[in-house]
């Protein structure tokens, strides 16, 4: 692992310095939010105003770092740069995007610090393991396939976040604890499955598009795990529709499907890039 600001394969230090500055600002902003404790008597329905500017700054800086890294800014040859760590960073950024919007209207303050630390870890990981240089995609549809795949990662990440909040709300109800200031359980459940349904739709398009433009489709680890994740998450929607699945049974299916998807790309690329020290130009 290297925290050097210079990216491998870059002809100049400029892009590496820009990535280091953007990543550093994101880390500082998320660390500030993660260390900030809510003051007594603070409104429970919204995050404290003192945490909003650092979170917004960190969110913006993370987007800039992602753009510098993924776009291939500064590469000698046309193409892009991608890998497991930028994929995880992009996923957390998408989850935070939804959080920043929802937190203006819904009481999600309890997960603010956890999300800040997760985002900080993702930024540090992407800075330590910047994406590998990839030549221009062989198919013009490949970028759309990658975008849809990342979007599905983000949607399922948001669904997992809401499912975790739903499990905690159910546990409090079982122990008859006060739930003032929290989001209503039925609202959490509805949002969770809305995000699951949206994620399954986007993932379906990504898989179909990848199968369509790939000349020789092969059942490697990435494709197999992606299809298995799609089957599990589609089964969750069918089970809810037909059998009315809810509660812990439903969230177990969600966690299992999301884990399979996480392993499908991020997991397989981690093994190739870090453990086996092999590049590979596949998406």
C-alpha cells in the first residue's frame, strides 16, 4: 500500500497532487463530522448545522477525487482508470448523496457519524489503491454498463442502510424502548424495498447490456456472483410480493444479495489487484 500522491502511469505529478488534495480535504471533512457529537437538546429531526458544511465539503471533495481518479485525468493515452477501491468510494458517495437529500426531510441523524467514518475509510482506500489505467472501451456501450453497475451498487447500499435502521427500530419496539425522533417503521420498510426494486431494475439493465455487447460471455467469478446476487434480490422482491416477507427474513435476503454483488466486482478486483498483483483490463 502506498499513500504517494503520484499515480502509477501518470506522466506528471499534477494529477496525483490534485487527487491527494481532494482526498485530503474529503478525509478532513468526514473526520470532523465523525468526531462531532450532537449537543444536548439539539433538534432530532435534522443533523446539527455545525456538521452540514464539513459534510458538504467532504462530499464535494470526494466527488472531485473520484473524477480525477476514474476519468483518467492526466493519462498519456486516452482511456479511464478504475479498480475495486474507486468502486467502493463511488458507492459510499452515492449513499451519502441520498443521505444528504433525505436528511433534510427525514430523521436520519443517528447514522451521520457512521456514514462519515465509512466514507473516510473509502476515500483513504481509493487514495491508497488508485484505479488501474484502462484503454478506451472496445464497445461504446461499455461506459453505460459501468455506470449502471455503479448506480446499482449505490441503490443497494442505500437499501442496506435503511434495512439496518429498520432492524434497529424493530428491536426497540420489541424491547418497548422509546423511538421518538426516529423514522416510522412502515416508512423505513417502504423506502427499503423501493430502493431494492430500483436497484434490481438498474442491475438487470447492467447485466443485460454487458451480456449483449460482450462478444464472448464467460461465467467468471465476477459474472457468476453478479447473477447470483441478482437472483437473491429478485427472489426477495418476489417473496415480499407473494408471501409478504418482511422484518429480519427480508433483511437477511437483502444483506446476502448485497454481499454477493460486493464480491462480484469489488471482491474479484481486490483479489486481482492486491492479492495476486495482476492488472487485467476487464471491467
